[in-house]
C-alpha cells in the first residue's frame, strides 16, 4: 500500500493505492493520521480509487482510523470506493458507518 497526502481547504486527502491488508499498512496509515492531527488537521478524506483489495485487517485499519479521528472531533470519509470494495462494505455493514462519495468536490463541501 502507498499513501500520498495532499491538503485541500483544511482537509487531508489521502490517496491510497495497492492493497490494504494490515501489517505495515496499519502503521503507515496511523502514522499519517497522527502526523496530520498533530498539525491540527481533523478532517480526512480517504481516496480509495486505486485500492485493489481490502481484507478484514484492512477494514480494521479504516475502522481504527475512523474511531481515532472521531474521538479527536473530526470526520473521516471515503472517496471513490470501487464496486468490488463497496460490496465488502455492504456485506460487512460498514457502508452504514462510512460516508462515501464519488465526487471530490462534493466530498470536500460535505465537511463544511
């Protein structure tokens, strides 16, 4: 998994690519969240357009990030979830937890 961070209107947009599978991925993801939050960013948009696969540990990484951000008074939302991964969110009922968007403009506006 690779993470590229960019900022827009005070929101950290994390462009993730590859597989979200746990292990070193968890530490990398959490480190980016911690760094951004230390810099005062509390709202995150996770762009999953280039994520090929998410396993149960990968889902746990997202849930952990969601919880951490919420406890800090922020929001974590998803962008461009592929149909294949969306089906995992539906089956696991996580589609009811995460707000998901297909348009970055709309997603950024949703934080206002």
